[in-house]
């Protein structure tokens, strides 16, 4: 080899900055910046596990808009007998729109499903096929029937914004199993964001790195992850190096600036995400059978099916908490579960999008041996009334909001399936037996993750804050 073709110091450095060496450099910078941030702003002072855990990761499905319990999981034969009649009580119920119509039976027939005989309506025939995996809580109640504060309470335990979400608390308490992706990812409905938008996956007063990060199942997965094509690889690397140096210098004089620490860490994480995101979002790597299991290739189920399949792939990459939204923003027509005008049309459309993908997700997790250490939960901010939303002398076809009694379901985490917990009254209006609040549910979800809800806390504005505030009880009968 001639001296002209040998690598000298200058050419070697040039290769290192633009070739494979640049990837290693980005990795080292990432590790250094994130470790430095962690030294200044440590994780939970009392980290999990506090006891033996049954799950190490979570998929949380939010059916935004208000799923009707009496049309899905809360079988009320008495409601069919009373169809078209007025409420027996002389007390006028306090409902969101103030219109109390006549009692209305379910628009879907109920059947006992699986070996357990769990009652599930024809609204969810595919979920009925995995009934023996489900634990249905029929005794949930909330503190408000207004969508936005109710969704806040569903996610944070509080009706006001500014508090950390369940996913943020989990990230804070358990840390991450991957350094290539955020520990908390949110997959929104392709049709729009829920009321309140990003507040629903906020870190609140926890360190900023625990905020949820949006990853879309359709189109561009993550905003601004890659530089414009007009910027060369060399310029991008040099820009990152300069920015990292400036941020670290700035941070040295402001070492309690949480947002700056998170920003420094985010640049290193973004470098790794540039490699990880294209791979994890490439659903074509899955077999045709797996894609069909989730409903891909079907125009009705394609969107939500991609979200569910992406969620499973993210768990395999070490992501701790993945939140899926079924239901988008408000508008006309409604593109969520808010069935005020026409229950059959509204819920039929939304369940048609979500039922098969959700059943496919549970089946796939079970087949891959992942369900026993994965907690799958499906919630709605509240339920719907057993009577119609119309004048009292009319039988309408829509239902109003109902915070007094509604249903959620869970699967995985070695819980015995095919069972219900708690109940509402004979018409499905109010939770009566084993009433379960959001703090109760959150306490039990944390328990399954090996976390004592009274020990996972964060000091903020003079208060030792926790997800469950001063409430919540672990219910052994619920989690099995």
C-alpha cells in the first residue's frame, strides 16, 4: 500500500466522525450524558421491587369517550324486563346533560363465554374468545362525569392536571429495561388525540424524563427524530457534539435544572432511537399469520391492529409502559366511545375497530410466553347510563355519561381469568358491591408490579406525593 493510501491521523479522525466510529461516539456521549443526569436527579429513593412482582411491563388501553358497561361486560337481565319504563326512584339522577329518558335494554345480546362462562355481549365477540384470560371489574366509580377531568383521574388519580400519570410513576419507580427507547410510550388513535392532549401522559412534578413519548402506528412514528435530508451526516454529528458541550457547560452552573438534564439525556437517547425506531415500527417483519391475528389487511381493524402489534413489539424491546388510545378527539361525527346520539352506531363502529386487535394482542402475548409477566388493562374514564338521553317520556337510542358505576378489564400478570369482581345494582346504574375507586385500582396495579403504593412517593411543594394520594387499598380478591 502506498503512503498516499494509508490512513493518517487526519483521515482516521474523518472516518471516525462519519463512519462506524461515529455511532460508537454517539453511544458513548449518550451513556455519559444520561449517567450524569441520573447522578444529579436520581430515580426513586425507595425503588421497586418492594415485594415479589407478578408483572414487569404494562399495556394500558384507554377507551376514550365512555364505554357502556350495560352494553359490554355488565350483564343486566332486569334491564331487559324494564325496557321502556321509567326509573322506579322518584329522585332525578344527576347526569351530565340533565336529560333522563326511559330505561333501555342493551343493544347487543349477552352470552356466557369460554369455559368460565364469563358474560360478554356480542359487541365484543373476539374478546369473548379469550374470556378465560379476563378479570372484569364491574364496580368501578369515578368522581366526575366530565370527560377531561375524568380522563385525568383515570390516568393520574386526580381530576386536575399537573399530576404524574400511572406510566410516569412506573417509569420513575422501576426505571427502564432499554437504553434505546423511552420507558413510557403512547400510541394515540390515528384520528386524533384525547381531550387534554399530552397532559394525559404528563410526568407532572416527576423528573421530565418520565413523560410519555408519542409513537404513531401510522405515518411518521416520532416527530423530529431524523434531521432534514439537506443536512449531511457529518454536519449532524458535529452539531450534536457542539450542542452537547454547550448544554453540559450550561448544566454545570444549573445542576438542579430538571428540564435541562432531561434535554441532555434526550439527545443521547434520540441518537439510539434513530437506529431502534425504524426497526421496531417495521411491522412487515411479522408473519402473515401474526398480522392477520391483529386484523391487519382489513380496512376496519387495520388502524388499531397496527397499534396493538406495535405495542407488543415495544414490550419485546424493553419498554416498560405502553399506552394505547381507542378513540380520538371530539367533533362531529364523534370518533370515540361517546355514544350520546346513537349507541348502536357509535359503539358498533368503535368496537369493530378494536375488538379483534385486542383479542389478537392477548392471544399473541400468550403464545409468546409474555402474558404471565405482562399486565394488560383496558379502562374508560366512566361508563354510560342504563336509561336513554332524552325527554323523560321518550325512549331514545343514546346514553349519557355515568360516573356511578362502570366496567374495566385486566389480563395477564398470573391473574386467574374468566371472572368478575364487584357489581352494580340491578339495572347497572351504581356500583354497589365491592365498590372500586381509581386509587383502589391504581394501588392493585402497582402491587402486581411489585410496588407498594404507599412507599412510591415524591416530595413536591411540601407534600410527599404518591399516585394514590391518601387513598387506595390492595384487594387480594381482585388480583387473585
